[in-house]
């Protein structure tokens, strides 16, 4: 299993698209949003609020994108025949799934760490060492909900549909979850919609860690989303074997 995990990690990390959309782009957005909105701050404390808020939002944006991108690959691997090829090796289907989950979780870390470093050393976000560690750890664990969602989409959809779905789902979750624009400026109806998305609670978890709210409700919400997505993925997986090329 270790050899398969290493191989799968190397496959994804060789992709410039992964590095750009899940690591570089969230880092650039962190600088952009902070400079645009933080530049209107009337005091150092107000600037810190802007910088901290947008850093957490972009960590969430990168984390959910990395989790989806790493796990939705199941549809591409099934279409290419790679999963069928694994059947001739002594690799149980269960191990393939476990490795994909592990890859999804591990590949969230680069985005979280890079955006946090940009927040600290480019935008000047001030947090204690324990808070920095807790923030990265909380968002890393919280990304399990999006790993489960990516597994569900990867198992349920064919290659072309999965690629489109990943882009659409990422944009919708980022927009409606308030990762690009604060939920506070949304109309009342959209605020209700935002609170029904896992991305909203993902960012709320990070904000709770840095001191802008609690963490209990976000943890419960994300755990609920993760359970629903995981159960749905299991149900779909039972109907559609991993090795099937189509249908």
C-alpha cells in the first residue's frame, strides 16, 4: 500500500494544474483580497481583521479544491483503465480506496501551509504559534468532508462529466460559501443558502480557531456533511465497481 500511495502522490504532484489551482491561485487571491479590502482599513486592528479573514477564506478555498481534485481522479482512472490494470496486481479494491482517501488528505496540506505562510510573511497576519498550528490542523481535518465529496463525484460520474463537475462544484461552493465575498454582505436569502453549504462551515471552523467565533457548530456541521457524502459514496461504489471502464 505504501508503494501505491507514493506513486499516486507523485502522479498528482507532477501536474502543474494541481499546483496552480490549489496552491498558487489561493495564495495570489490572499494577497489580492487583503490589499484591496484591507487597504480601506482605518486602523492596524481593522487591517488585521481583513487580512486574517481573507487568509482563512483562501485556505478553505485551496483546501476544498485540493481535496476535490485529488479524489475525483477516480473517474479518470476508471476511464483510462488504470483501475482495471490494478486488478492484475495483488492490490485489494479496499486498499485502492484507502490510498485515494490518504492522497486526498495529504494533498490538502500544501495549499493550507502556503496560504498561511503568505498570510504571515506577505500580509503580516499576527497569530500565536499555537494558533497557527491549530488553524492548519483544523482545516486539514475539516477537509475530510470534501475528500468524501470528491470520492462521491469520482465514483458517480464519468470522466468528462467529473471534470466539469469539479469546476462547477468548486466555484459554487466558494461563491455561495462566502469564501470570495463575506457572507455578511449577502442578501438575507443568500445567507441562509450559504449556511447550507459545507464550504461556509469549513471557513467558519478556521475563523473559530483564530478567535472570531466558536468551533463546535462548524465541527458538527462538517462531520455531518462528511458522513452524508461518505455514505453516498459507499452506496454508489457498491453499484459501480472501481474497475468498470464505463457504466
